[in-house]
């Protein structure tokens, strides 16, 4: 798992990479990685 930056959300990361709809990002991420981004993000 990558280092987590305090205050950076999954939505922030998705927008940084051009995904302005969280559901589209989550679907793409799940297709590529086999899990949801929130599962990889952790607490």
C-alpha cells in the first residue's frame, strides 16, 4: 500500500487524474486492480 497523506481523500486523487465522477473512478479502479479504491486506502 502506498504512503497515505493526511487530509488527501480518494476523491482528491481521482480528480487529480481526471475522474470527476467518483463512481467512474471506482469502476475503473476496480477493473484494473480487482478491488475498490476505498479498500486499498485503508483507515
